């Protein structure tokens, strides 16, 4: 149950209301919209991460979903399993995400991405703690892809913690 009430759109500018329409009035966005400026900028960065990069969408969604699993953010896990399916991740891999890189469902690149996501979630000092996993994933990805992967992972760490902190409710169908 949400810890504070979800915002209505009454206080939003026309631009804010347009963005809210585009994102479907989902609970996470209704909570974020208590701060219109942060809501709009959050959506801008999320849009860039999900729709304007060169990183393979399947790799991105594997990493994002793994972050949600590790942090216990069910809202994020459910949403990104569906996004991953739509991006082309096979169902056996979706089901194997709970096991991460230990699963034989993933190839070497996918395992490197999942291990990197695990390290960024689990280590307080990713510069030192994720050094080995960074080198492994860097062997497969370009610098541009590495930047996009790291931003996707850390953006969804933030998102997962936001969801948990505010007790964002799952959407009702």
C-alpha cells in the first residue's frame, strides 16, 4: 500500500498532463508527479534509456529486470519481464532471471551483463567492487553500450528504491 496518496493531475501543467497521458497514469508516475519537474525529467531520461540508445534491448531488459529481482521491486520485475518479452527475450530466459548468470539459459554476453548488474546492485563501491565484471562486460560491448548499460542499471536501481520507499501498488488490470 502506498505510503502517501497518489497525486492527481490537477496541479500539472498542460505538458505534465500530456506526459501523464502518454505514460498511462501508472501508479509510479502518479507518485512521481507530486514533483512535476522531477516527474518530467525522470520520464525524459527513462525514454532515452529505453528508446534512444544502441544497446541491444534484450540485454538492457535482462539487466533491468535482474535489478528489480535483486532489490525486491515486484512492480519493476513484472513491468520489465513484459517489456523484455516484447523485446524478444525468450520465456526460458525470463524464468531464469531469478538465478542470474548461474543459469545455463544465458550466453556469455548475457551472463557478463547479468553479473555486472549484480555487482552494481550489491557493491557499495562499484568502481572497485565491479572491476572484474566491468572488464568482462567491456570485452563484449562498445564504450557507448557500456555507458547505456550502466545508466540503465543505475536508473533502475533508483527506480526500484523509489518504488519500495513509497510502497507503490501494482496496477490492477
